[in-house]
C-alpha cells in the first residue's frame, strides 16, 4: 500500500530536489544543507579556530555540529583541542568527542546538564540554529521565533566569555528591529546577514555578534 503524501510534503520534496545545496550535501555526505550556511558565515566572519570552546543550541540533526567539529579539533589527540557541547531534544549526528545533551533549552534540568558539561566554565562562541515548528500563521510563528531568540540570548549571557561571539538564526518580522538595537548594547559588533545557502524565499537570516560586553560581575569568572 502506498502512503499518500501531504501537499506540504510534496512541496518540500520538490524544493529539495531543486536545491543546489541539498544536492551538494547529498553528494558530499553531509548531515544536512545547514552545514554550508555555517561554513559561509565562518568564511566571512572568522568564527571558528582550533582549540575553541563552543556551545551549540538546536543542534539536530548535526549539520552545524559536524562543521564545528572539523574546525575546532577534538578533545584528545592534538595540541589545539576544542570542546563542543551540542544541545537538542532530538537526535544529533556527532563525533564521539562532542558532548551531546538531550534536553529542552530553558528547563532547569537542561541548564544543569550544560553547566556540568562545561564544568561551569565559559565558552568562546555560542551558536543557535533553533527554529519554531512553522504553523503558517505568521504572527504566531514570529512570536515562537522570538521566544527561541530570547532563550539563545540568555544562554549567551550565561555562558559566553567576555569578548566572545554569538551566531543565531532570526526570522524577519515584528520585534526584530528592537531586538537588534538591544543586541548592539551587548556586542561591540552586530550584523544581520543572509548566507548564500539560505533559501532566497525564506525570511531566515543570521545575526552575528562579536566582542561580547559581559556584565561587570562576569569579568572575574573563568
């Protein structure tokens, strides 16, 4: 018996077949086309280097995770070894050295797991590719996207070192202009960009912040 696909599933499959980055990901054996978004952001802004400590939010299925691993080095077997902690309630395709936390961001349990994984030390970079489950109701979808943004900002304020970097997915819409103004008080440099691998018809963009201005009470932290 053949299962009948929904119209939305058919549209998604048709778009995937035509998408050059989806095709490239399939040919190169990448976990997802998202790999190329982070690669392009890294090439433009110099986000990653060997030995960095990175916290990744919304890591599933692992496209960004695998790119970060390729850039920071593992936790063993080299002089420049990095640390990656990847968080998602879904399964994440990751190397053995990556610490994968299965949990929902914003809960006390997940926060405790992150603290333990990072050994209560701060990170050089916080990444978030979190996105809401789209309902098609634009106002509702934007509200959900803004909630995820705030969760990512709280994580950055909690775990980011002074001078550290931040990359987060945003969706153009109500609330973004005010949010960007607030972020420019927290980061010395802050830009909204759309990497070539991001679909032209999507409202998706990425906010890239650098030189985190940590509150005074953070400055004595490790």
